[in-house]
C-alpha cells in the first residue's frame, strides 16, 4: 500500500520532470549545436512516451517498444556526433542497423503489443559501454578545462546513471513478473535524474552561447 | 517459484541496482578527479616547455646582441681607427704637391670618399650598438633613431613622448629599442608609407608604445590566419621579443589607412 503510494508519486514526478529539460530546450531553440538539437529531439520523444499512458493505457506496450527504438537511434546519433571518430562512427552505424533488425524480428515474432524487455537491456548494455568509452575519450583528449561546465559530460553522466540504475530491473522484469511492482519506482527515480541532468546540459549550453564562447562539443 | 526464491531474486535486484549505481557514481567521480589531475600535469608540462622556449629565445637574442656588440666595437675601434689613420696620412699630402691636375683631383675625391666611409662605419656601429640607449635612456635613443631616418624631402618620421620615463633594465630597454627599430624597418620596406609616427607613453607604471604609418596597412585576414614564422620574420621576431618582455602586442589598421602596432608592458 505504502509502496503503491510512493510509487505513484514518483511516477508523476518522473513524468512531469521531462518538462524541465523540455522548457530549457525551448529557450535554447535557436542553438546551432547539433548535439543540443538531437538531445532536444530525444527529450521530445521522451515526453511523448511519458504522456502516452494519460491518453490510453492500452497502447503503452506499443509506445514503449517504439520509444525504445527511437531512443536507441537518437542516442546512437548523439554518441556518433560526440566521438567524432570514423571507426566508432562505423560501429555505431552497425549497432543501429542491428538494433532495427532486432526490433523488427521481435515485433514479428513476439508482437509489438507486448513489452519486450530484451530490447531495453540490450540497449542499456550498449549505452553503458558507449558512455564509459566517452569518459575515456574525455580523459584521453583533455580538451575540456572544467568537465562540470561541459554539457556533453552531463549528458553522458545522465545516460550512465539511467541505464546502470535500470539494467537489473530490465533483466529481472523478464525473468520474474513479480518484480514489476518495483519497476515503476526504480525507473521513475532514474528517469527523473536523467531529465534533470539533461536540463542542466541544456542550461550550460544556453549560458555558454549567451556569453559568446563555446563550452559544448565541437 | 516459492516465496524464499522470490525474496532472493528481489534482494539480488536491489543489491544489483545499488551496486551498479555505486559503480556508476564511482566512475563519474573518478573521471572528474583523474581528468583534473591529468589536466594539471598537462598544463605544468606546457608551462615547462614554454619556459624552456623562452630561455632558449633569450639565449639566442643575447648571443645576437653580443655579436652585434663585437662587430660594432670592431668597426668603431678597428676599422674606424684605421680609416682615421689613413685620413691623417692623406691629409699630409697636399693637392698642390701633386705632379699634375688629375692627381690633385683624385686626392681630393679620395679624401671625400674616405670621409663618407668613416661616417658610414660610424653609422653602422651606432645602429648596431646604440650608445644613447645606455647613456640617455630609451626615449632619447628612439628619438635619435627617428631623427636619423627622418628625411624632409622623402619619408618623414615623427617622434612623440608622453609622461616621465622610467629607466628599465639594460636588457629590456634594448629589447624595446630593437622592436621599434624592426617596426620602422618593416614600415620602410613593406608599407610604402610617406609618414611614420612613433609614440612612447609612460603612464601608471605602464609603457605604451605605438608605431603608425600611412602606408598600405596589414592584410588582417592573412595576419590572423598565419602564425609564427609564416607571418614573416619581422613580425615573428617582434612577437618573440615581446614575449620576453611579457608585453602585449596588437597589430591593426588605422581607420584612415595604414598600419598601427601597439605594445604595452608593465614597468613596475
């Protein structure tokens, strides 16, 4: 009962937290930074995915599966832009094509109306790895003086924390349906954290563009 | 699946999630800490390299100055003295004593040429080692330099000063003097200027120097795109000397046309 009450509160916080980065992105609308534009698109997709249950609960699994696919593609494009390296560019392209094929196969075999957890944890594994690789790149290149003022750092941290926090729940949800009651609060906490970090990344970019020097990725 | 197994699963779920979260947090803190440390060591290394380059540059300029000093003294005390002795001997020969008119004219011409040569040697020697710099200071030495180049029938070189001069270390004064010398030479060689203005100002512990001309000015795109020696040896030498003085140099064009070079440095 108590868990249910906390869970529903956290759920609403999580859903409405997407409005924070969305608002700052709208202020940032004129930004010419391609990373910010892609991140904005990801936030819009996330907002659409979060508000679907208010329209119809029946289409939630379908929208969830489609959201996973779009999220994967957008994150792939963002990381491709962040690494700016031909070899990683090719790897991410292969991963994106592979993920689309996996989705098509799963939609055809399992069905699109059923939530497919394997799509979630496979993308979680991939983006945790890419996020760690990007941290390595930041340490190796030493191009940024203060990481805390670097929008890409906050984006990357958001991705690492979101997927690391949700990884076990994605795996366990498939293995043990009883764990579904923990799904919502855990996912809500990490989703809110991710949204706040995205909002901070947008804010840093907005501030840097206003003072006229570049803090964001080249 | 029984209750005990379910509880184990749920426990594993929470421990796993907490573990992943701790790991992620640990990685983030490690990246922040390690990046800062690496950046610090990179900056230290760059500073060491810059200091080494500065020392190397200073040694090169010092050896250049010593060489100039040696040549100047050789010219003044060696060649100059010998030419004066030759003049003395020539003066002993009177044109009237010559056998014919042609010999007498040659002797007079030789004396005239010798006077010019002695004057040229003195000029070169002075240029190589400006005595006025040591004796009267930077302002006076620069004023003399401008007066020497100024030609009422051709290129006009005007000098202006403002504020009371503060004597600098000999090395620094020589560096500033060489910069001015190079700027004037550049203006003469490249700008097609009719007028050059040199201004020296001593205000609030700062030396402000400006050299302006009414020539063709800089191609700013080219100056900004290139760096180091690609900008030309003259500008490269000026930048190097300015870096030894910890001075800021600004190359720009006047609104009316022509180049404007400003240098400012703290003089204590």
